[in-house]
């Protein structure tokens, strides 16, 4: 069975190919952490999942898939990102949105079986180095200056592991792969131009090419002010760029002028508004972004990072309401 000509799935396929969809600007979140608040059942992931018995884990994976698919269908998500691999939000503090490796693959297969005609499956797999976190910022920075060969080895390992992750998940039905590689802070790129050429761009180009060989979509996520290296990122072979951080002063419409319909842009409703703003502010900002960036396609609407657990449901729904009013193609009054 193939999707309808104007379904959310065909809309995001068009957008990722930088075409204007027939239906609407696609909706996709890098990660969505509000499944439970939009359903009468609970998604079980992370540490809680690992404490279940084997039979309980099997039931949880099926329930997770049902919840994610139902919410995605109800709110017209064009894509959904499956739970990631283990990571820590702080040293010793595991994140929530993860599953053990084999269970992650099983979750992807279950979602594919029920959702592949309606929703594009995405996964964060890695593939390209990112700037270091606070726990190893100093040591990484010193090593990059004093022992660059070790950073080069890390870059190669990151690429190899990310590609292997993508191959396993591609077999499970995932079609979009994200290397979540923060390359900048609010001031600008962490890596200088020489370091970008040595540690980042060659691997990004190679990774994007290999993902395309899998007949899948290579997507780069980066926070921060990436404008000084934007031209290199846009010409790296990626098919989409996600975040476009408004906190770092990035205006999506300016990036779209440089993208020249060659790279799909995903974002960039300010995450701070979801957490601290009023619904009216979210509605106004979403409406503005849609009216500026909808024409011509190549645009996927979502938060500038992830929809965090602390996000107010009313604020997320304000984005949905703005999308319903301003995100549809073929409505001349809302273009």
C-alpha cells in the first residue's frame, strides 16, 4: 500500500526532497517526551524499562508502539523519532528516552509494522563528533591542541559506530537518521575552520553519502550559532538540518535563503517558549515562522530542539493550532 498523495507521510517526503508538499508543512519533533500526557496509557522507557521482567518488557514495547502511533496519527505527525541509545543528562543521571540496543531495534520493528504507511521513522544514531560536554570540555579542548591524532581517531570511531547503528536500524524499517552533533554555542562554532576541515566535515560528507546509499535520509542536528560554517554544512550532502537555534540568534528565513532548496530545514520554534512562554506567544511565533518559511516547501515544523518533559501541554497545542491555521498548502489566505 502506498500513502495518499497528500498524507503527512508524503508531505514530509516532499519536504525532505525540498519540494512543496500538496497537503501541509510536515510536523516532526527531534524527540517528543509528552506521549503520556496525550494518551491514557504510559510509555515505559529508560531505567524503568530495564527493571521489568522479560514478559513485562515485551508488553511495554507493544504498548509503547501503540501509544506513539496513536498520538502521531491523532496530531498528524509526519515522522516520529524512536527512543535512542543510553545517555546521561548529567554524570550518573540517565536520560529517559532510551532503550537497550536490541530492545531499541525491536521497538523500531514494532513501530514499522503498524505505522510505516503513515509515519516516517527517524532515529538518532550518531556519526559525527560534537563539541564536548561540560564534564570533559577542558580535557577534550587540550587534547585537540596537543594530541590531534587522538581526536581524529575519535572522529573515525564516531563515524563507524554511527554508521553501524544506522545499518541495523535501517533493517528494522527506520528511514531517517540523525547525527546529533552540536558544533557551536551561542557565540559561534566550537571548532575553528582548520578543525572543522580535519575532524568534522570529511566525516559528515562521508556519513551523509553512506546514509543515502541505504536509501535513507541523512539529517544533522546542531544547537548554537552555526552561521559561520553554514555554507559548508549545507554543501556536505545532508538532506536536512534540524534545530536552527533561535536562542543563538538564528533566523530560519535567512538560512532558507542560503539553503536554495537543496537542504530541508527543520525547526525552529523556540524551546524556551514551550517551557516558559504563554500559549499565545507560542501561537504567534509559530504563525510567523510558517508564513515566512512555508512557501516553496523544504520546511518541517517543530521545536528548536526537543519537546522536553517539562513542556506545558497547552503550549504544544498552541503550536498545533497555529499549524492547523497557517500550515496548510493551498490556502491562499494563510500563505
